C-alpha cells in the first residue's frame, strides 16, 4: 500500500454538500481527505442556469458560513476577492443568483487540492480495516487504488423519468435538467408541453411564455391540485429545518415519517411565491391585448402515457385525478419537470455486507448520517430524506450536517453544533434553551371540574 494513497476519509461525488465538507475539512490537520467526481469540473444544474434565477435560500447557506463564519471559503470572501462585495451590498437581497452560486462553488473547488475531478469511482472493497476505492481517470483510462478509514457518499440525485417514457426513442421528450441545451430546438416547435408544478417547471414556463406571442402553444399540466407556492416563508415554519426537528423526525416510526413527508411536500417542493405572482402578472398583461392566449394550464391531471405519432410529435394520455376521466393532448415537444430521485451507486456492491438497511431495502441512516452497521464508517449526503426529513436537500443545512460528520470523524467537537435554535417544541419532551438537554415532563393536560 502506498502511504500517499491512504486517507482518513474519501468523499465520492463533489456536489455542493461534499464540496462544503471538503472546504470545512481544509483546516482540520488531524484528518486527511480526498474527493472524487467523474465530471470534468463543478457545474451545478447547467441546464437550468437562467440568468435571472436565484437560490431559494439566503446567501448565508453557502458552503461553510453556518459552520464557520470566519472561513476563507465563504461566499462573502469570494465576493470580496472578485470585487463584487459592494455591488452585492447595494443590491440589498439575501438571495444570490444561481449562476453566481455556481461561480462561487467553482472558485472554492479550484482552491481545494483535495477535490479531484475527471475521476470516476468504479469499485469499493473492504480489507484489513480499510476501504479500498478503485478510481478510473476519465481522460486517460488509468485506474488507481486509494485507501480510507471512512467514506462519505455524495453522489447526489438523478432526474426522475416515468417508467413509461422511453427517452431513447423520444428525442422530443426531455427532463428539465437539460432544458437550456434543447432550447434552440424547442423554439422551432409549434406546441410545447411542460409536465409538473415545481420550481423548475415554473422557470421554464416563464422563459417560454414570451414566445407564445409569436405563435407558440404552451401547455403546463400537473397532477397536483394547484400550482402551489413554497410554504417555507413563515419564520416558525422555517424552524422545521432546525436540528431539534431533525431529532424529532428521526425518532418517528418509518411509516409515520413517510406520511409526514407526504403532508409536508409544500415545504420543500413548489414554486417561489414571487415567481408565481410574476407569471400571473405576465399572463394578465398579455390578456389586455389578446383575448385568447396561446397558453393552457391544467391541474389535477396525471400523465399516464406518451405515444410517438407518425410525424414524430407526441400524443399524451392523462387521467383527471378528481373526475377519474381521461384527457388527451398533443405536443411537438414535452418537458418533464418530474423532479429527482436518489439512485444507489453500483460501486457499493462490493461492501453491501457492511451497509445497514431497513426492511424496505432503503438505507437505515443513523442520526448522524452513517449507513454502516458499525455506525461510524460510511456517511451519506442528501440520501436520508426518508429518515431525516425535508432538511435533507436543503442547502442551508449542509454546513450543519458537515459539522456533525467532521465532529464524528474526530470524536470531538471541532465545529460548534447548535443544539437548540427553535422556539417551538416538536415532541413531548421539553428542551432547555440554555443547556440543550432534553428533560422529560408530563405534557398531558388534565381538565378538571372546578365547581
């Protein structure tokens, strides 16, 4: 074994969460690390990099600030180094542009020698207390083996495509993640249909809406009951992204967690309220000059099939979810805003016997983000929605999770982790706002007749 290829921890995948971990590990001298990603460089959702799109979380939700405000990898330091800090200050907005966030992450990645792009992990084994990670260089084809005591899986999520959609035979059906790449072809079509009602669907609809003045027929269909906004603007609602709520959610039975997630979809899915209002106002302004707009919006209809017509266009079959009646539509191009899903990487097969699973086959993610049976060797990022709740994909909680991971790796607190930030209680135990220690108390109120 080459000692130069041995690390405390190997991270696989370099998205925002693992990039934040790499940045927070940079000053930790006791831990050695390396991160691999098969992409040629950091590029966050390039197919949806609209010039005016912003993040849905404040700039404080950068890679490091919520763990270490003094870090040199903060967004504010990036802005200072690029002579943009005063411009950002005068702009007076907490929400950075998405393309600016992407540039910030690229800046951080370029300053982290432990981040290796163009390296694809092909296999993992475990021998003599170490994980053996085989990595293939995507440019040269060279395979190298690296060793680590711990792993952090940050391979991210993949576009969710309905099973009945055969994309290899349907070139005019794409996921929103590839929208900007296909936009030149889309603008040549007569009819375009968007399926879904989340933020990506709304951004694509807004982008294409002006083209309807030139004759484009634009359809926007969703199985949801309405085009709903994100419901996380209320301050007490935002407390559901607190460590205390993670504790509460994780303590629930699996069935209860799934039921709760279904009820909370509006808290981590949906459309920014300002964007919904902008779309309505644009439609209203257009309606002043045009009696009939080239726009069709429908809710409560679920896509069930897509068939290719003889001319290469598409016949779409829906079911109205409330009326239970069929509805049919025709489109030259279809854009699926059907979200993302976690897909287990194939390289885990070599260490399957070390992974702790639930009866359903899903990872049994322990409270502090490990999935191995020993509870301290294999960490996951953004793969614990079913165990940790809606905070899982939230950029604002990335630094918290990474602080927990680093503290577990060290066996001591290197980064301060807030134990109590919410004013409200989530269970039947009262948590001291001073010590952060849970104290059991009787929460049953007994009504007595006081005649």
